[in-house]
């Protein structure tokens, strides 16, 4: 009887916290992506959300999802549930990264904007590499097509930037772009 009462008290707390002994989930959220200069909506931008577990002094990604903005620049993430096979100690709100070809993300308090990137080709390749490094685990089967398209778009942009790199004596940038192609797999071959 005591166990039943304890479980009934713990269940609502676990549901609010977004975890229950190896079961993790996230709530719904959304927003709008605007061009910083024109304040117009940006359609076709990728919004990448990652949910992390901050356990035992290390960060582990427990879920990743991708949405594409509509004509009004809006995006929406629905609820999700995953079994990760372990207890999640502390799951925070998702980290959100925006990618649109030729744009860089600008974040203000509570708002996401993009602007035409002002980076050198080398800086842009590093930025694209940084965004891809935040991908974690396998995205749900329903999202794999979006992930493949996103990886392909990023690879093509990085490849175009590489053509603008004047000097790369150690081959660092060529290597980064080649890794993007490999990670992209079949869609980029």
C-alpha cells in the first residue's frame, strides 16, 4: 500500500520534470524566425532542437528533432517520448539552433533571428561544422528525411565556401568539408 501511494505521488512529479526512470519526453513549443534586417519571416529555415541530460558532471543528448519553418517563418515541435534505458537526472529545456543557407543565427532574449552571414569562407565552414557537431544520436524515423536534407544543404554550402578559401596549406577546411560529405552519406554522393 505504501509503495502504491509513493508511486502515485512520484508519477506527477516525474511527468512535470519530463522524466520517469529511463523514459524521457518533451513538451510542445514553437516560434517564428525573422530576418534581423528586414523583420520579414524566413521560410525554409531549419530549426534543430536538442534535449540534454546533465547527469553526473557530463552532458548527454537524449533527443534531437528538426522542423522547417513555413511561409510565415513559423515552426512547431510536438510532444515526444523516448526510452533511453537509464535514469535521466536533470533534463533542461531544449537547445535550439537555426540554419538557413547563407544566414547566421542571431539570438535576442526569447527571440531567434537570422541575418546574411558576414563571415569569411573559413569562418563559415567552421560555423557549419559547429552546427553539425550539435547533432546527436539518431533522429526519429519520421525526421530522417529532414535531417538528410539539412545535412545535404549544409554540405553544399560548405563546398561552395571551400571554393572561396584562398589558402588551406594544411588542408584543414578541405578535411572539414570532406567529413560533412561523409556524414551526409548517400544524399551527398
